[in-house]
C-alpha cells in the first residue's frame, strides 16, 4: 500500500531472486517450506499500522476484562486439561485488509487464537527478503535476531536446561509447518518430539535421545488437542487430561478460551458483528454472514455462503458462530498488473509476569481467491501464499 516500494519491488523482482529466498530458508532449516511462500512481501503505511495496533489494544483490554469463569465456558468438558494458567503464552490476531465505505484501507477482525504459529519462520523469512532486496534494509523490523530469539527462549525454555524442554506435535515431520519446528530446534536448542514418543512414569514425562531417558519439564505445545481424536489408531502413553508434572507453553485450555468463542463478545469499529448460531437474531440476514465452527483450524469447515438448509442441519448450534462478511480489498499489484488480497496476523508473546502481550512479528497470507487458503487459487497464480510485511516505522 506504499506505492514507491511496490513499484521498486516489482521492478527488481525476478524468479531467480524468489528461488534464492526459498534456498536461504532451506539453508537455515534443512528443508524447503511445505506450504507456498508468496513471491512478494506487502508494504503497510503507518496510518494502517496505527489502526491495526489500536484495534489489537482494544481487543486485548476487552479480553482482560473477561472473568476466568466466562472464558472457562469455552472449554469442552472432554478437552479440559489440569493446571491451567492465568494467561496464555502466545496470542495471535488475524485481520482482513479491507476498504470501507469511504474508500479507506482498514483492518477487519477475522479471528484470534492463543496458539503458537510460525514465530521462527517469520523472522527468517523477513531476513531472506532483506538479503535479496537491499532497499528493504531500512524497513526491516528493528528488533535484532539475537534479541528476538532471546525473548522467545526466555518464554519457551525459561530457566530450564533446553534438553528438558520439547516442541511437541503429532507426527511433526509430516506437518506442513514443519520448517518452523526445525528452525525452533536450531535457534532454541530444544528437541522436537512426537506425542506418540512421550513416555509416562507416574506424574513425570520422558523422551528418549541417544539411548538416554530425559525428563520433560516444559512442553512447547504444537498439538491441537481436539484434533487428537480425529487421528485413527493413534497410540499414546500420555493423555492431556491427566495430572502430570510438566509446565505447558502454552496451556492447551487457552486454544479454546481465546478463539471464535469470544468473537460475539467483542466490540470495535474494526470487529465485524458476530453471533453464536443459537443466538442469531431474526432481524439479521443470513446471506450477510459467514458460518464458522468455533474450533476449526486453517479454515476447516468455514461456509462462506450458508443457507437456511445448512443451518437447519446443525444440531450443536452453540459450537458455531455467524460472522458478518467482510470483503478483502485487492490492493497488492503483481508484475502482471493483477491484484492480490491479504490477511495479516499479529504474533504476540505474553510473559507470565507481564500485564499485556508483546508484539513480535507480522505474518501475511496473500490470495487471489475467495478464501485465503492457497488451495483455492489457480495453480499458476503468483503473489499468493505466506509472506511478511514491511513498514516505514
């Protein structure tokens, strides 16, 4: 949205430079990304950033005013994990980049989560763009790599020996986001352990490495708890719902508490109106809303154009919301004169002793289709996929 940088980037862009960026990511992690990386970053004005951060500050304040009892109502009874924490360690907020009735570029809240995402990958991706395009250096996030990774390490590893801290996922090497796991291991010195490999003895958890049994004291959790039951023939020694002597980073209960569950409770000019399906008023028109399951991940189960017939089939209506539709603005011009739309995710960390979370990075997803997921785009489309943002701030 800053024309001079868009023109310069498009003028300097080559497929060779794009491949160099992917090669740098492989050099850092050991693999190429298993998801599509956009050829281009986006350039955001300070005016838009102010709107974005202002909306986030308001949302955070509203969440802090909600009582523990109110947030606990989001947790399904069969997914409740012991030893909850007062606040989450991770906090992310997604906004569509839209245009309002006055023609102004504004953010519109899409969803929010207390679940870790590509914290290490996003830092390395921005580094790779800066290495390839010299004019981006003055626009780079001012926080150095050393400072950035030290803050992540303090949050995830804390005062433990890194070998007693694991990144836990189900079949991590098969996950699309596995490049972030490998970068995390390299930067923080922690092991990546599949849930199926975690051993339990009494209240203690262990993993094996080089023939040694090592106690797990902290879990950097990348497992989505409610997905476990959807995996056939999954055999584990450790059930999340059991009492164990381990510290969660972040605690699994927060995946439910900070989710689409609280969207109907939020108010702000950049927060589209949402309703629980069982509370949808007759005064509203169904065609103006998107139907979403409360705890879906990566867009699963989202219905962009729900009908009365679709709604009538749903029995557990308290587990769905209707969110007013927003229209992403095609603002990001590619080298062919075509335009992409984008969604921006703000990546926060929340230290246990801090009153408010700290913004670490921005994650961008570009698309030319109705949904952000790149699978909905034409196979030969460009300027689509995950990327980063640069500003003049």
